[in-house]
């Protein structure tokens, strides 16, 4: 990835905002853009850029390039760790996961841009690995690690807010122990994970009178959003110029096959009393996360941000979650 971005990481309008916010922070002025406080985006990605810039003598463009390369390597490594843990280091499954990640058409462009998606994915995957570990071996250190990492993820992209309900549900569906213990663990992890984003939102309300620079307004999801969802999910896997109807059929068939296979494997694990094994817990966590992610996306578009583009950037976490679950499920069926 560092070689691919030899001329520099890509820059878009969002990138300019991140870079200006990072420069403002380096200047000691906090997170400001064009004379106004940064509100539309959360602070962790500009903060990452500013931290890396200490290694590049303040060169934020070089910092973005380094961060892109590190995020790409981290995401590939985390995907392989997840697949390896769920398949007992099956070589075929690991190779399959590598190919599905590296050769998916949007992966390289997303990771070569100065965007927050790649670091968000890294933090999310790392957080879920620790959370799954906690459910298998309920130790406080795993719970705290998961909370802190997922908290940083939630403060990297506002869509990371979906991590909080995902965690809340998982603490009662995957956590072993008494109901009292489940409530206690849920309280601990939600307080820690929600703290960074909570502080940021309070800061925004105090200085900008808006939490996220978005207002409540009803503009329900329409057919165009659904069409874009179908196109994006299809093109992640099969980037061929097919008619929309053909893409819809392919996505529908693959979705039904995926759901049926996943439920079959989970039922088999339950019968064998392996439901609380890492191999079963991590895939179910990722399916829960993907479901909550899509639901939050629909709510956001319908009531808060009608301009949200259903594109590769937005659906990257869902694709990666499905990649991991599909690969591990296929191995268990073989």
C-alpha cells in the first residue's frame, strides 16, 4: 500500500476536512476547520493524523500515506487472525480470506485515500476479537480492552455509534453467568466504550449547539438507496457490469445461502455444546453487528442525513464482517 500511494494518499473533500482539523490540533487550537469547530466528523482520525505527523516532521500528507499503509496491513492481519481463530488456522480458509480481501475491487481505493474508513475497520475488528475473547474467558482485562478499542472506533466515525447497541445486545446473548453479572458487565463496557464519543458530543453541543451537524427530518429510504445497496454488495464480490436485476438476483441468492448456512452451523454448534466457543461467538457477533449496522444506516438516512451515500466506503464494515463469517462457515461445512 505504501508503494501504491507513492505519489501520496488520495484526497477528497472529506480528506481536506480531516487534514485541516489535524493541522489545527497541531497548532494548539483544537479541532477547527475554516474558522468553525469540527462537528460533522468525530475527532479520532484527525488525531491519528496529527500523532503520526510527529514522525514526519509535521508533514500531514505523508502521515496520511503512512496511516493508510498501516491500516491496510492491520486490517489484513486482523482478518486473517479472525479466520484463523475460527477455523483452527485452516490454511485454505486463510488463503480464501486473503484473496477475498486483497482482490475485492474497492479495497485498494478505500485504503489508499485519506479517509477514516480503514482505521475504523481496524479498531472495530480488534475490539470484536477482544470481546469474543472475553465471552470465552470472562476476565476483566479483555472486557476493558474491548471497551477502550471499540470506544475509539465509535469516535472515529459517527456510524460507529452502532457499536453500542451491538455491545449491549451481545452482553446478554453471549455473556455467561447470572443476570446480575450480565448487567454489571454491560454497564462497565458501555460506560467505557461510550465515553470518548459522549465527551465529543457534549463538546459539540457546548461550542456549536449541534451534536453532529445533523438535524431530525423525515426523508424515508427510497428505491434508489435500495438499488445502491444491491450494486455495492454485488460489486464487492463480483465487480462485473451486469444489469441491476441480475445483480439483485445474485445478491438475493447469496444472502439466502449465507443465512441458511450460518444458521445451520450455529445450530450444529449449539447441539455440540460449542455455542460459547470462540469459533461460534465471533461469527455471531459479526452477524449481529452487520444487522445493527444496516438498521442504523436505514434510520440515519430516513431521519437524520438524507445525503448519505450508500457506497463502498459506507458498507466496507459489512462486507468485511460477511467475508469473515462466510469463510469460517464454509470451512465448517466442508
